[in-house]
C-alpha cells in the first residue's frame, strides 16, 4: 500500500486493551502523543481521524479503521514524507478498497485463531471429564469395600475404637470427594437428572447436619430454620448435596471452636437459606470466582481443598432454579453463603402460606 500510494504506512493492532505498532514502512516510524490519541479515537469510534479528516487534524498521520464483522480489528495509518495531505481525493477509493480487503484478511485470521482455541478448550474439557469419570469410578469399588469392612469391625479397646472412628471419618471424606468428582462430571456433561419433589426445608437441614456429624464433631451448630416455612419444589438428592457441601465448607474454614450457623428467612420474593461461618472470609470482588471449579482464592482462607464443593453447589442449585450467592458477613468476620429459592419453586398453600 505504501508503494501504490507513495506514502508512509503503519498498522496498529489491539493487544491487552492497548494499540500496538505491529508493522511500518519505513520500519523506524514513530508516533507522537497526538498521533496515538488519534489512532485510539479511530479504534473506539470506527471513524477516520487525523490530517485530512474532520477529527484531530493536528496529527501528521491520517488513520482509518480496519473493520469487519461489525467490529474494529485494527487501525491503519498513512502519512506523506513531506508532511503534506496524506491522500488525494482521487486515490481515496483505492485506499478504502485495500483497507476492506485487509480487514477481511484480519477477520479470517482472528476467526481461525478463535476456532483453534475453542477446539482446544473442548478437547481439554472432554479429556478432563473422561479423566474425572475414570478416576471416580475406579475409586468407587475399593472405597465401598473399605467402608463396608470398617462398619463391620468391632473394636476390642478404646484405642481401637478411636482409630476405627478416625479411619471411618477419613474414608467417608474420601467418599464425598469421589461423589463430588462424579457430580462435577454430570454437571459439565449435561447429564444431570432431576426428580422434583416437595421438600420440607427444616427436615432437609436437620438431615444434612446429621450426615455431617463427623465433620462437625466438637463444633456447635446454630439452627434458625422455622418448621412453618413453605415446602420447596427441588430434587431432594441434589438439594442434600448442596447443603452438605456448604456445611462442609463452613466447618472447614470456620475458626476453631466457633459455630456453624444455618438460618432461613421468608421474604416477599422468595425464601433464603444461609450457611454462615466465623472464619477469615474472602477478599471483596471474589464472590463469583469462588464458585469456579478448582478455584483457589489467594489472600483468604479458601486456598485449601479441591475447589469442587462450591462449584457443585452452584451447578446443582442453578439446575433446580435456585440462586446461590457468597459474601462476607456484615456482623463479624466470616463468610456467608445464601441459597435463594424464588416464589416459582415454593409450594403454595404449604406451611405459613
């Protein structure tokens, strides 16, 4: 284009929210502050700017957008060696035609890169799901055998009773981890099946606390869930998994000798079930990322563990039409996780309705 039009040329492409000079003729071309401002304006507004245009005319360069598919892919600049008007009006159609072709080429390159990235992501996700499923199923049989044998063993001494209790607790914890792996595979592959029933919220909470008694051993549990709350239409098994993962999270990250608190409150728009701990909480702004698979939150107490439990809570909850939120407690140090059940899944005419 420089040879055809007898001008200096340069190409600016976006990189991490900045425009970067990627090519120039002559190669030692440099842009001053006014030229940089003009090129940025062109990229943001998809309109020409600089000498010979109606905008930022103090610039020695004339900049045109390279646009295709409804988006600006780059900025092309031209200038005359004698600092005169960059392009004659009779040569403008040629310039615009060349810019259109260049924009189409850039679009094709970008689409090819995006398709390659999508293919890699799909393959990675497929391999990860296959690996998680394989590992989970391979662990299932020996774990079932171990738990069965531990349940049949009778201790002869207090020391053996203590040791068996610890072994059962660790085996059950590993079993929950395997369950989480399998559940995560079901969520990510869309193979999550539901059987919706009317669930008594108070009974569901008590059942989850009972199943987590080994994890909660020595820790007080404060329940504030009224038996008069309306039933909720959810899958009992998935809802139970949400509760035990939230309780496990609160027990794991709450400070020693502090209670786990579970409350439920009715509002005009639905019903919120909250699980609260008294740990260090997490940094502000990480409320959404904490639900990502294998998430590690630096600067908080959420750096250990597998990072699966909360991702499963989010996946199961959203599948049942339940909103899940994370926040730091307002009354003291600690984290709070809310399961918000909108009116649409509350059973009308049930308790308190």
